[in-house]
């Protein structure tokens, strides 16, 4: 069973808290000023963290797939096929 931080923050102490601080700032600003879009989209930096988190836990299971991707780890975009993981079905 995963919790939010398992997927949405890096797996290093410093990286985790820097990401939490940065995202906390952006969330606080957006909700205080009410300047967020109706459809909230993940930022590229957070999408990269999410991809790395998937691979951090699931590399043994998808090792052959990752191996064939070479250096282009962005090509291994887990949520492209598994969009419902973590947050439930899209509406």
C-alpha cells in the first residue's frame, strides 16, 4: 500500500523535503489567490518524480521494459497506460 509521498516525492531525504516545500508554496499561492485552472495538470518536474517513483518500486517487475528504453527514462511513462493508479478512475 502506497501513500502520497511514495509516488509524489523523491526517495531521498533532501529531495523529498525540497519537493514538499516547493509544491507547498505553489499550492498555497494558488489556493490563496484562487488562480489555478479548472483542470489541474501535473508539472513536468513532478511528472519526472512520479516516473522515477514508479520505477523505484517496480523495477524488478518491469526491468526488461526499462532495459530496452536505454537512457530515455521518460519514454517509460507508467501513467500513460495506468492512469487510474493512485487516484482512482478518471471522470
